[in-house]
């Protein structure tokens, strides 16, 4: 389930949300509910949709910048329009084409600088009810377990676990776990001198051959070649 969309408007535009039409100036970032639509197709804009899981990862990275106590019950706004300086807007847009997670972090830190109480509450609104689930999955994401094992450990059916991942991350359990393991393997390849075989086992792969084949399909480089060429640094 998508919980919020970030729409980056390079040129002025209008958006329709819950029966009302709102205006956005050029170089604006608009946070909206998923059902919001852009009025008029001539505008220059990008749309990025995010799930609860994306915000859980964000929370883990920026929790020290988020307020933890609140004076009143939180009410989420259906739409928030934030004018952004042109240079920051251009950086946000470029990041969106390269790394969605990095773009979300960049934009949300900017949001916190504009209104820390509201955006702190918004982040807690997205993640507080699922912290235990997310923390368990993150702690055990590199274990060489099958999806069936994760389901059994959580006391869930495989179908329910996949439904939860689809709801919170927008992908299946298997897809999310594989992506997390490959990301960690890439970090270790570029940031340590560990043997490729050791990295494969540390990241939950049962064989070096399976790891190498999967890594090459994902990054278009075999592990040793990526380390040699320092791709991504």
C-alpha cells in the first residue's frame, strides 16, 4: 500500500485532492495522498511513491533528527506544498532518477528543517505501529533463510507474510530480502577487503556461484569486477 507520493513540480501546476484543487509554484515538492491527481498534463513533474517500509528505513537513518514527544494528537494533512530553492530542487530531481531512498532522505531532511514538529509526527505516524515487525526483519535479513522460514519464525502463513511485504514495501518477501542482501554485499565489496566467498556467506547466500550470478544480474558486474573497477565510488 502506497502511503504518500512526492510530486516534484519544475513548472507551476495544480493538483486535485479530496475534492479540492491546490496550486503549486515552480520548483515545488508536494506531499500528497495516493489518490491525488495532477490537473493538466502540460506540467513538468516527477512522481515518486513510497511505502511504509521506505519510511521505516528512513527513520532508522535519521531518528536522531526527529522529535520523539508530541503535545497534541497528530492529524495528517492530505496535501503539503513546499517551495524549494532551485538548486535543491534540481538535486532532488536528479537523486530521484538514481536512488529513490537517497532522494527520500534528502527531501525529508529538508522538510524537517521547514517544520520539524509536523514532519517528525508524520514519520512516527508511518512507522510506529510496525516497528517490531520491521526491526525483526532488518535484524534477520542476512540470515540464509527461505521465505518459509521467515513465515514460520513470525507465526504467519507464507501468503500473509507476502501480503504484508507487498503492503509495506510494495514488493514480495523474496524480492525485498534479495535486494537487501545484494545491497549489503555491494557495500562490503566496495568498503572492505573481505573475500568474495566470505561476503556471499555473510549476506545469506549458500554458494559463491549463486551469489555471483545473482549479483551480476542485479548490477551488471560480477563481484570481483565491481571491486576491481570500484563501481559506484
